[in-house]
């Protein structure tokens, strides 16, 4: 592979303050995201994750107002110089609570809502609805009410509604926080498939470390509105002081490795995957945990 990589999102020295606030919610953020990349945004409550997500589709500052400095460029468009409706065709957004996004009586109507509001031709709307439902594995349920779905299915339906516009970027704000492990994997597998099959850029704000190490290309760590680090998940979770400062939870296997280290049981590696922990424990039990 060769050639310059394409930045589909560029956040350039961006600061933002909500209308009634006294301090900035985002503080001089600079971040580039490549086309087709899976980027996770992590940090404690109030770190600025949701605010950053909402800058990507223009809700901030176009709908929220407030004061800002710098700019956000998505697919070549400066967000504060366009409209939320126009950006919706480039950036699909899925919120934490799917119930807040679902309001029609049939699944097919839910997915068609966005394209209908843009006055697209009926054949194109039908084509997009069928495609989106197929992608999120809800095909055949077109006539069912959204209320009949499980939590994971509702979140996948919310993703389908965003996908009907065929955006280049899909932004998910804590999409699995209210889901059980099965529902979480249902959603993340669909999201990963979108990236792999359609080269869609994925930005996900989350606190679920185990899932992020499996799927994300990079992790952006926020704390008090500042970007502390942005790197591969392994490099991020190997920085113990960083993780503790940002109040991010380690993957469970990494937490176990830290506890073993406090007991002077060195694994010789810092695992972030279950398989790595199993191999490290095997080596430890066989007397090979420490470097010679």
C-alpha cells in the first residue's frame, strides 16, 4: 500500500463553550481521523465525549449555539459553515438511548423517515430501507413495531435509520451503555461490518474497554475537555498513569495483570485480550513469566 492517507475528519485547535457555561467543554482539540478508520473516544463522565461527537455533525455549534474557536472539517466541509440537514447526509448519528430516536409505528417507516424528509424519490427510499435493514440484520421485520424489539435490536434499528442516508461517517455516542453483553456484541459486530464492507468511518464514544480493544484502530482519551492522547489501544492501555488520570477502566485481563504485578507475579507482557492472558498465565505457571 502506498499514497497519502485521506483525513475525512479534521478537528483543528477546536474549543467550545455552551451558551450558559462559564468554562469550555472542549479545549484546543486537534484530531484527524482517516477514511475507513474505527476511532474510539474514551474518558470519564463530563470529559467532553458527547460534545466532541456533536461537533462532527454540526449540532455543535449550529443548533446549540455557544462560543467556539478553531474549526471542524468533515468530508471537506467546515461544519459551522453548512447546515445540520446537509451534514446528516455525510454523518449519521446514533445516540445512547435508542428509545429517544425511535418514534414511528413500523420498522420500515423508522428507516425511511430521514430520506423522506429530504424528498427523495420513492424507489430510492425503498432501496435504501431494504439495504439498511439487511446490513443491520433486521430484514424481514419491516412491518413490526420498534417497541417489539430487544435492546440490541432497537439500537441496530437506530443504526439502520442513520444508514439510510448512506453517510460516510457513523458517530455513535455510548451506543451500548444500556445493553447486556449479547446486545453489545450484536451492535459492535454490525458496526465493524460496516467498516470492513463499506469502508465507513466509525467514531464511537464508549466506556467499554473490552470491546474497544477488539475493534478500534485508535483510542482518543479525553479529560476535562482536553485531548490527553490518541493512539492504538495497546499503547493507550499500557500507559497506567494516563488511564488512571482519565478515569478509564482497564480491560479486565489488564486489571488482573496489574494485581498480579502487585503480588510480584510478573507476566512478562501486558495483556489486553483474554487469549493473551491465558498464554501469559500458562508461561507463568511453567516458570517462564519473567525475562531472563
